[in-house]
C-alpha cells in the first residue's frame, strides 16, 4: 500500500485499503487511529461514500473498530 500511495498519492484507492488492512491485521489503538486517518484521507481525495460499505465487514471481524469508528462513519454517510 505504501508503494501505491507513493506512486499515486492523489488517488483514494490505496489510502482506503491501507485503512482496511490496518484495522484487520493490527488491532491496537495506535493502528485504529492510523486506519481512521487514511480512510479520512481517502474521503478527502474523493472516495465516493458508497465505497465505504466494506467497513461493514468489521461489524463481525473487528467489533471494537466498528463500534469506535466504522459504524459511526457509515451512519454519518447514511449507509
């Protein structure tokens, strides 16, 4: 993901998927904060909110992240 971001830092894709990977594989609070930051960066760069729907995967796979961030973001975007 880091290489993809370095090559195309103006595109949202790699930021979003980096956030997903951080939340899936690194479950500490520090990584949650970084995951939130890069997902927000993806939105800033133009990620259509409908593409946030994979965040629902965390409802089962990482309930803490879903409760603390993903669920609220989905609700905010009425998804």
